[in-house]
């Protein structure tokens, strides 16, 4: 995620795709295996929502995840 904040052009595209996939896979796994109130699941949701808000400039998706 942090590389995506400073990268440009083609490097930014790669720096966004890989972390997005990893964040999403981790969050999906947590949804299948953890209770909604589990601290790790909540942390993953928060990290993914920050990624959507700051990196992908998608505040609607970020807010949806945060809820």
C-alpha cells in the first residue's frame, strides 16, 4: 500500500494491483473463518477501507467496508 502512495505510471498500477488482491483475499478469508467482531477481522476491514479511500480514491467503497 505504501509504495502505491508514491509510485507513478506503470509502477503505480503494479503497486496498486498486488496489495489490493492481497488485502481482498485476507479480508474474504476472515469473513469465512472469523466472527464479525473478531479484532483481526475488524483490523483487516479497516486496512482495506483505508486502501480504498486513500489509494483507489473510492470513498463510497471505503465507507461500505467500514460499516
